[in-house]
C-alpha cells in the first residue's frame, strides 16, 4: 500500500511539473545579489550566497536575460540571449562586468 501511495504521489508530482509546458531556468550571477530582468521585466534578485541559484519557469521561447548590480557611478551588468524549451532545466551563469551607471549619472546631472 505504501509503495502504491508513493508511486501515485511521484506520478502526480512529475505530471504536474511537466504539464505546465514551461522550462526552468536557474540563474547564477557573479557577483551575487543582482537584479534579474527577463525581456526588460524585473523578476527578482539572484542569490547572494555562492552556489545558490535564482530559478524561474518560462514558456518555450527566446528571451533576453539581464543582471544589474548598482554600485554608485559604476554598476555591474551582464546580458545574455537564451532559448527555453518545454520541460527542460538549464543553468545560466552571468559574469557581470563594470560599466557606467546611467541612472546614477542621470541623477547626478539633474542635481547640478
């Protein structure tokens, strides 16, 4: 009886996970705790602890991932185009590089 119950629970879990028709994308950023955007829409922050991921489910299709971590006049930034297929799991690593922070510079110009 226990085996049957476990088998039914496993079937229901796997059936539910794949019935959505979405793929899972796990995102890791270096440095961590960066703002994550998918096609320009904010989705949350990447994990601040090394080895942890930010996971999101997306319908099949092409997407632009961006990660931004403000740091005064400079910010850390990365951008990557990805393809998500149904019922897949992929891990994307984004190494953020320093660039001028346009928001910071805009505020600075408005101030003077």
